[in-house]
C-alpha cells in the first residue's frame, strides 16, 4: 500500500484513505482474534508448551502473549519488562512507518489488553511459516548480541533510519568475526520475505536509553 505512487494532492488523499482503511480493518480483526485467543476459542499452534510459550494463528494474523518466554528480560524485570517492551515495539513500528524509508517495511502490529493479558498481534511475513525463523534472520541478533547477523541492504536501510532519527551508528564486537558496524540496536531484526521485501521487526530498542532516566547516579544530576 505504501508503494502506491501519490504525486498529486488527490492521489495522496486516496492513498491515505486506503492506508487508514487497511489499518482500521487490521485492528478490528486483531482485536476479535485476541479476545478469541484468551477466551479459548482459538487453539495454539504449540499446545504442548506452557501458556507463556504458546503462539496462535487466526485470519492470517499471528498472536503471542507478552510473557518473558525465553528469560530474555530476567535481569531487568521478567514478565513486567516483556509487557513494557511490547509497547516499545509498537512505538518503533509507528516511528518507522512515519519515516517511510523506501524499501524498508514493517509488520502490521497491534497490542490488545484483555482480561489481564497483553496480546501482540502481527501480520505474517510472506514465506516465514514455511521456513525456520532463526535461519530467516539476516540482520540483528537472536542471542543477546553473542552472534550478530549483518546484511548490506539492511545496513543501508537502517542507516537511513538512523540519519532521520539522528542516531549514530556504532561498532559492536561480533566474536570471531571481529567488529561490525551497526546503525541500530542488535535487537532489531531483519528478514527478507519471499516477496523480496525487507522487513524490520523487534523494534523495542529503536531509540537509545535516555540518560535522564538511568538508575545509576553517574547519569543523574542532583535535584536543585
């Protein structure tokens, strides 16, 4: 939808209306699906796993519960941190959508809070269900930065994002492969769909930490 050429005011208006209709339809469908997931009407794809690990698929929308299923946030708050990170991910998607970097795509994303649960609903990257998720990631890290995948095209696209957001690229130790330059956080992942498009996901750390809200006294000035 974003690739539609809109040069005149009337074309831009038609494009915006189409985007609004698409987003509205997605949110309505995601809300219905999330309610059905929590109410038990949609069976999980992995019923043998614990609740926090379970994933759901309905109406071509992927649903997951915002628990710390992989102990990714165990040192920073566990499930509460995962709950907050989901909101950060949605904010990252919103920012990248507004930047409209040509060639960089995001997933349709919605957060639904229902009966004490926070459910993340996302559109599906074309072809992802037919292949292993880990082998599909060509940019970013899946293990907290221990190993980092780099991709020339994704690096170029994220450099444009960093330039628009005034975020400087940085060097990261990539183990045996030496240092690599990343224009984004290693948590940002890049996947190329079978449609040839480049999709960015896990965008909860698009922005660096704000030094004004760090707990360490080295980052805080005394009041007054």
